């Protein structure tokens, strides 16, 4: 089992993951640029947790090839949608999960629907956690990295990464010249949502009217709907959880949340429930946003602590800074209780976040 304080390992792993991400980025963009939308949006298969489109398959072989080479040096378990038994593959293949020194959780393309129509960047996401067996959680991730898969007309692409306790860093790559410039992501320091982007996830049909009603009620109680021309808060539905975390970390969004998982299992709400929610592989880079200064919680206001798998449905809330967190969370919790989406809001100590 890999030690949680092995700094040398994390440094080596970050370097290796950067290489894997860039190789996958190149393959996905080349595939997207040489195939038309009809081909890219073809349904390849349907997994337990999501639909797999043709573009999703463009980089799977590259990931597995890299993992096979890595497995000749270190024993680990890859967790990824649609791979192996229960989304888990062991490297080397002759080993078992009990032999793994660490878990590598991966989402090869987060934001498939946007990139396959050349509408918006997608993201390659990955995180590494020590092997704690079935007890391994999202909260155990110690290294995370996410890499932008840009549109066909875009020549700059960002990479964000973080090692627990060291802050978040970024690199902006010029895909034409190869030049790389470093930067540090900075969340918004705004103390209000006024004149900023803030939204709740309603990507797909399924109780969207409830999400919209909660969103508007939140804004009303925050005093942002008092004027006749209340165009103060902007909505941006980025169909990528990794993309949503990027927007928070970069200061573009001030508040974002996704509680589809709870809408799915709420028994007494009107309308058909959502058919899909975020999963741990979608959220495996949330540590980057937190290391940048974003506050990310579960729907009850606690730190995210779901199992490291490909099937658990996860709700989450993100706040750009502590002031917005203190301002919004009590009101949001009250509204969620009124809609019977949560029973009660536990008291959370600030040091837990």
C-alpha cells in the first residue's frame, strides 16, 4: 500500500500523468478534427452510468497502453468507466486490487457532448489515492490533474494540477508553437453573486423545473430579484463537472451546484427524475479547486467523501470563497429542506472544509 506522504512518488506520478494526458489530448483532438459530427456523436455503447459515444473511444487504447507500461514498474488499480470488472483494471494484469500500491481514477473525456459537437472544451480528469481497499474515498485523493481538450478553432489549452497541501497550479499550452506558460488559478473574491455567474445543474431533462425553482428562490432570498430588471446573475450550463470546477477555480463562476443525485431518489417530487448524476470519476479533480481556494461540499455542507468507484451518484455544491459560502449555504440548506430534498442540515465545523 502506498504511503500518503511519499513526496517522491507523487512528483513522479504527476510527471507521468502529464505525459498521459497530453498524449490523450492529442489523440482526441486529431480524431475530432478528422471526423464529422455524425461520426463523433454515434452511440458506441451504453454503460451502467453513462452513454459512451464514438469520440469517447478515441483515447481508451492510449490510456491502457500507458497503464501497461506503468504497471511494469509499479502495481496499481485503474478505475474508469466501462473498463474491466466494476470499472476496475489491475496493472500488471496478473495482480489483484489487494496488491495495488495506489488507485488511479480516470475520466478520459469529461464533457463529451460539448466537444463532439465542437461547442465547448472537454476535460481529461485523473486522480491518485493510496489503496485503502473498499474504504478508499474521494477524500483520499492526493494528486489530481485535469487537461483541456480544446475546440477545433482553439490553439490554447489549459492544464490544472495539485498535490494535496501544496496549492493548485496551471499551465497554458500553445498547441501550435508548443510554448507553455505557468499560472496560478484564482477563484473570485466577490462578496455577492451580483453581476456574476452562478447556477445549479440542469443539463438534462428530469425535474429541471424543480432545480430552476430552487435556484430562483435562492436568488430571491439573497435579494437579487428585488429590481424590476434583475439581470444580475448569469447562468452557464457547462456539461462537464471538471469544467465546472475549472470555472470556479479560475474566477469565472462564483457559485455552482449539482444535486441531481438527490433529485433522482426523492420519492415525493413532481415530474420524472433525472436519469443520470455525477459520479466519483467526474469529481476526481475537485481537490484542485479546493487547493485553489474554492469551497466544495456535499449537499449537506460536508466535505465530499464518496467511494472511489464509477457508479455512486454524487451531489455537490461549490462556492468561490468563504464569504459566499457563509452567505449562501444556510439559505440553500433551508430551501432544500423545504423541498424535501434533504431532511436536515448537519452542523459542519469550518475546519472540516
